[in-house]
């Protein structure tokens, strides 16, 4: 039976994936919005949240690649109608990745102060960053567990249950943020930045618990790891290795961006924190359609339906660009109110407004890069994704950033460099995809 790639079916996968995808940036944006408005040292607290969020994103993106690898393998076996052969793979993958996350906590916890000094954090910002991280990192294994379970669901062509889990996490985080950061008179003392960290950890634990529940109740995939390892574990680990290198390159970009912003002063890193988290939000919104591309391309590849795969890519390009334009227009309409949501500091607002337009302009370009990222992950073509990220980071982003920083462009340097980085990610993927599959589609 041929795979359905109608707009209705794509939306059935994309919209729940979109809602699920925004859960992580919503956690960070909620912390930023609430911490940015506390009555004591708001700018320093917001800057600390931004630095830690950047580092945590690096850890999550490096190890969270299990979602893409699991989704790719499961979806291809679903397409080939051979799911039974890899039913024990997700549990083995989850076991490996959560074990690694515990090792990372043990190895980074004692050195948090030195880690954030590398981001140019000093004085009160450094103190707040250490406090926030030492709490927030405790939720790391639960986050990776949830991400891996989401990968299994995606491979099974199911984005509905991850959406429900993400909604639970986002709502609980917002409620707990307000309670813990500001306190409840007579019951809970205001905990400020520590409260934001505790709220995030509890939300992450809740998401992990619901992930386990839904996977066990709604699918036939077990959570208890069984051995020996599935034969596909070698391909899984090779995918993870390539995605690991790719994600290191991606996080080199984020490190340099955050480090340069921090070096410009507290107001600049606070403005950068707002802008980059809004950029992440846009990325995760588009990721709904990238996820649909990931899910469907893997299944179509398993079916060897190459002509349908080409049609799918053309449809996703159209839908993604439309979404990118809508995001840019909406951001333009609410340009100034958006800034006021996150900070009342005039200096921070001014720095943010000076660069937010770049974030909005690059949205349609982001959609192309992210959608083809998703398609290539579904196809299991992780090596090419790795090479593209290495090129766009070290040959495009870093030279442009240093050049524009030398011209004293400050935050403009960072976001212009990110724009060219996105272009260098998207165009090679589109060209390679068509080179690979147009001949196969014609022969098919």
C-alpha cells in the first residue's frame, strides 16, 4: 500500500510534531520571560539563563540525536513491513543514551564554574549560571529518555502522543515557573532563578513518566532492554557518531555566538538570549514539517517509492516557505510588544530591537534547511549531514563572524553570520537530494 503524502496527512503528522517540538524552546522562553522580570538583578539572571540554555542545548542536541536515528531505522522497517525485526532496538538505544547522560552529569557538575567561564561569564552572571545549571542538569537524563521515546513514536508514524506529552510538560513548566520564581505569599518564598530551574526539572520528569506510559500502553515496543544487541545497533551507533560530529559543529556555532554576545556586556547577552530563543522557537515550529519529512521519507525509502519521495520534498518546500514567511510577518507586526514581554530594561530592549529583524528575515531560509535536515535524517544519510554542517560552520559562519566582529558590528555580526550559515546548510542538501533521487525516480 502506497504511503499517503496528501496535505491532510502531512498536517496530521506535522501539526502534532510542531506542537511537541516547541516544548523545549517554550521551557527556555518561559524561564527567560519570567526570570527577565524578577525584581532583583533581572538582567544578570536573564543573561545566566541564556548562557546555561546554550550549553544545555548543546548537550541535548549532541545526545538527543537518538531520536533521529531511532526514527529513521524504525520508519524504514515500517515501510518495508519488517518492524518485528527491530522491536528491541529502541529500548537498547534508550539504555545506552541515558547511561551516557548520567556520566555527563557526573563529569560536568563539579566543573560548572569553569565551564561557564569559557562563555565569558563573570561575577554575578557566573554565580547565577552555576546555580541554575546545577539544578537544571538533573533533568537531563529524563529529557534524553523522552527524546528517544519520541523517536520510536515518529518511526511508527505517530506524532500525536509526543504532542500530548509535550503539552503536559510545557503547561506544568509554566505553572511551576510562576509559583517557584515569584512564590506564593504565606506558602512559598520567591526562589527567583533557582525556582525556574526546579520548575524545568519537574516538568522534564513528568514528560519522561508520561512517555514511558504511552509507549507501553499504545505500542508493542518494550522499554526493558534485552540482549544480545539488535544487528541494527551498529548502524544506529554509526548514525549517532555522524550526528554527534555534526552536532558538535552546530554547537561550535552556538558557542561562538553566545561567547561573543557575552563579551559585549550584560545588556547584549540578555538581548541575544531573547533573540536566539525566539530563533529556536521559529526553528522548532518549522520542525513540525521537518519531522513529517523525516517520518515519511524514511517510510518511502523503505518502500523504494522514489518518485513519491521527490513529490513529498516539493510539497514540503512550498509548505515550509509559507510558514517561514508567516513567522516573519507575525514577528514584524508584534515587533515591539515581543521585546517588552521579555524585559523592561531599555538598554536590553534597544539591543534586541536592533537585530530582531534579521531573525525574522531568515525564517524562510531556515525552513528550507530544517526541512531537508529532516528528510536526510529520515533517509539515514547522516554522513552527508555531518559534512554540510562542518562546511557551513568552519568555512562560512566562523570567518564571517570574526570579520564582522572586527568591524564592531556586535550582535549584527552574530545574526548576519547565522543567516549565511543557514544558507550554507540548506542549498547543498537540496542539490544532493535531487542528484540522488531524480535518477532513481525516473528509473522507478
